[in-house]
C-alpha cells in the first residue's frame, strides 16, 4: 500500500503504551488500573491479518505493563526504554528492519526521538505539544480511545493521511528528510 507520494507505508507498527494504548492515567489499586480500548485491540488483530508486524516500546517494566502487551496478543517488546529514540533503533535491529520502515506512535516528550527517527511518526490528539511537533501526523483520536485503531487504518490505506493534521518542515516528507 502506498500514500499519495507513491512510497510504501511502513509494515511495522511500534506503539508506546501509556498515553497511546491507554489514556495515560494510572489508578492506585492493584494492577494500576490501566485500561485498553477494545477498538484498539481489535485493530491490532486486523493489522496482523494484513501482514503488519506489531511491537511495543515502553519506559515501564514488564511487571507494570506486561499484561497490556499480553492482552494485545503480544509482539516484540522493549521494556524500560527511557530514551525512545535509542529504543526504537534497538527494536528495529531486533526486528531486522530499518527505522524508516517503522510507524511509531508516541505521546510524550520522551517519544520525540522515536517520532523523528521512525519512517512515520504519529501522535494522538491529546499528546504533549513536543510530541505533536515531532510527529509527521497528529491523529484525530486521543490515546486509549481509538488512536491505535486510527494508526492501523492509515497503515492499511483505509484512511488518507490528508484527513489528519500534518506538520512537516520544508524539505521533509512523511518518511524523513527529502534528498
């Protein structure tokens, strides 16, 4: 599948967890009270069926968010990644793909490096301003409430990128710097 530019869309979707798969809030009860929207989980199933690989990049530990990864049917995971740019490069190496072949969805200042490094960087509508400015596309949906489903629709070519706000600097494209 291609975008208007004629370039192929990334076939690997890497997700931050808190603020992307969840709404970013943490409860105080057992398990932290994190919730995942079923629409996003269903979208991950559709993505896999379409041949899109799913991976996760989080600054948290497996104990804190491992159940979310399991509920989303798993995938390659890098836990404890406080430097998301470096973490994305590490995940890309493990997956055997260039970072330009990855779509990354992140919402926080620590996601800026990964959003800029990925071939396609997406930020939920309620993301931090620094993440929004680093993203290629700002999604219409907030984290934990359909942002992942929207990202999958874009990667599957079901939703045009023009339907969302795109922030590009002169000389940039959705896939990095133009030559």
